[in-house]
C-alpha cells in the first residue's frame, strides 16, 4: 500500500486537498501533554474491564480476543460524570477542531458523536466502510475528526483511506472477513482507485469526508496500542440524521434537533446500529 505522510500547512491548501482526496491531516493540532492526559484517562477507565453503558464489546468476542478486554467506547462525551466524558466533550467541541471543520464544510459544523478506540496489540481491524452509511446525513454528508493518541502506522493497525472515493455514492456493504475485522461489513475498493495508509504521530488529526472509504487492518505489533479519540460532525444545513446521533450540539453546547433519517438506506432494509464502524 502507498503511504501518505504529507499534510497541508495553510487553510486554502486544507480545503483544496480535502475536495480532491476526501481527507486532510493536520499535524500536531494537539500537544503531547494533551494526548497523554487523554490516553491515561481512558486507560484508567478501562483498567477494570468494559464499562457498562460505555464499552461496546464486539459480538461473539472470545475471552482471549484483545478487544474483549479493550473494546471501543461509544459516546463518552455523554458521560460527563467521568473524566473520560469531560475530556471527550472538550475534544468534540474544541475550537481548534471547529475552525478547521468550518473551512472544510464551508458552513457551521454541528457535533454528533464521540468514540474512543484502544486497538491493543493483536486486535483485529475495521473493514473498509463509509461513515455516512451509519449517520445517514442528508443533504450533504458527515465528517470525522480522528485524533491519534498514539503514533499510528501499518504495523499497529493505522488508518487506511481510498483517496477520491468520497465522490462516489454511499454503497451497500458486503460481508467482511471476521478473522481480520471485528465488524461484519466491508466496502471493497472501487475499480480505478487504490487504498493508502496514513501515518500519524500522536497529536495529529485526520479529517475525512463521510463518503470516503476508509478502515484499518489488524494490529500486528508486539506491544503498541493504537489509541484514538474520534468525533463526528454534520453540516448545520442538514435536515436529517440517524436518530442515534441526536441531539446534535453547536460548539457553544446548545442542543440542536433535526429530523430522524427516513427511508431504507443504500441496502433497502437499513437497521440502526451503534455508530460508524
């Protein structure tokens, strides 16, 4: 796989690359001290095992599955009684993130979701997918801000993207290989496009379009976690979103209600799920 290491340095470049490729990397948007605080808080929260109402243990996970001990956490920003909840909400509504989102959306962003992934050594990856299959934003699409809490590369299951795939419609997925992916669905790389790895350093943020095909492979390292804090956003002009992401939040913390997404989705028989995979 080709490796992506370059990142734009100015906001005009951010928008230009985002329109062309469907993603941009903003280097060192968060400080080492900030990511260390985030990482330590989530490790402490997970030390006693999955947290009820927060951890999402993969279905069918066996006792020796690394993701059984360190499952992803969904919507931590809604648990403000916990340190991880406060940190997740701070990230979700961070003005540095908001300023970039406004450039990329071309309008006000609204916050929809947070997730934290531990991805310990030996963990399976997440098959290629498109986030707006799950968020179902209309009109328009969603956008992700993916904060690397650890350095991430091809060895510890770093992010893989398919540049240019954001110009395509959201596809109905096929079945993924359960030996390499902890989720069941996969969107194959379309003809004429290629997947590339995105190498990130802790503190970098990867922003990507909700139609961009992306995912990750297993963490094959011996001792390296690939932790990440992720937030999803929608444009303020959208008229509907999947009900699991409501209410939306403005960056001043004001709640915003939009209609629940209707229709069958690209598969014709869409079922609500717990967030983009």
